[in-house]
C-alpha cells in the first residue's frame, strides 16, 4: 500500500445504537411535522366550515348599530343570516342588501328617522343597509312592546299581518304563514349560535 493511500482512512460505520438514535430523531421530527400540519389544517378547516355555515361580516358596523339602537348584536347578525347569508343581493320582491330592505320600507325608515337624502342605490352600501335594518328592527320591537316574535314576524311578513295575528301578544303558533314561522324560529336559533361562536367579534 502506498503512503498516500495509507494516509486516507475509510469512514467509520455508525454503531447500531447511533443508527437507532438517528432514526428515532427522524421519527420524532416527522411526527411533530405531521402533528403541526394536522393541527393547522384542522384550524383552517374548522374556520372554513364556520364561515360557510355561520358567516359573519361587517361585525364593526353591527356592533356600532347595536349600541346605537339598543339591540343585541347577535340578533342583528341572525337577521342578516336569515335574510341574505351576508351576501348583497336583490330578492324577487325587490328587497335589497344584507338585511333585505325594500325601497318602500327604506323610504318609510328615512321619513321616520328624519332623513332626506336616501336613494335606492344606498341599500347596496353595507353600512347604510345595516343602519336602516337595525333602525327598522328597533322600531318594530318598540311597536310590539319588545316582543321579539312579533317584531321578527313583522320584519318578514309586515305589520298588517302581525296585527291581524294578535300583535304584541302573538306566539310562534299564532303565525299563520309557515314561511314566517320558520323564519322567526331560524333567527332566534341563529342568534344563540352567533352568541356562542362570535361573542368576542360581536362585543358580547
């Protein structure tokens, strides 16, 4: 063997204990990586599911209008959910925006609130739509002595029908329209869900 070759040592093979330790560290790192990925994906999936099944947008406007009108912000959110699922849209009856307000109702609200600058296109503005819808909801609650069933039924079916059904004294079973009865039940159920899921967002 030449001196040059003898000066080069072949690398020593790791012992069995070293190999086990190395593979153990690799397994731990892999497990931590998988666990972190699962945790992050679970958070993302849960958030995505919540946004689909119980969306919430414009919570700053909802909180402000709830404070201004003396309303439960979760109730406003639940009405928006029932009316539009938080999508700006127009119904076949001409109701517009997040809280589905008809131009005729908007003009009544404008008159009651002392305004004079409303135009129909304003209903596409989330701030104006939620402000008008909240004002009308407060008006209906006052009209029916704070009775939420009557106020929500009137929001959906009109005051004339609610007055005919018994006004402030009605209960769910007094509502003649199945659609309106289901609407009121949905709003009341969703209000509790918004309280449970979005307490901090809604300032509860």
